C-alpha cells in the first residue's frame, strides 16, 4: 500500500506580518515555487516565502479540512500555533535548496 503524504503549511513574509496557508503533496517543490514567485498571486504580491509551520497528513481530505480550519481561525490562533512549534519564526526550509 502506497503511503500518501499531504502537507498543510504556513508561509510568512520576512517580517511575519502576512501569512498564507496552503495544502500540497510536495512541500519542498511548493515552497520553492513560493520562493521563486512562480505564480503571480497572493504570496508573490506580499512576498510570503518563509516556511514557518507545517503539518503532515496521510489523506488529502484530512489535509483540506485542516487547511480550512486554519484559514477560518483568528490571527492570534495562527500565531500561537506557529510560536508553539517554531518560537524563533525560523524559515523551516532554509537548508532545503543549498
């Protein structure tokens, strides 16, 4: 049986004032696309390319449900979630592309 991997992630801008929440099956590729501004949408416009949080799921339905839950939550809940896992707001993908 093939193990599926889906990720819900949060990227922030350099000063941690703007967040984007997304879901993907290939986190490294998707974050690279944000960093390269491949798509000229929200993350490119607001320079959101710093991976500050992510969760992994086996089922896409679970990942999508969590993405919707996070998007519907307050800004404070998002910040609390990030700080609990990544208190220094480091770019979790910093070493991926060297």
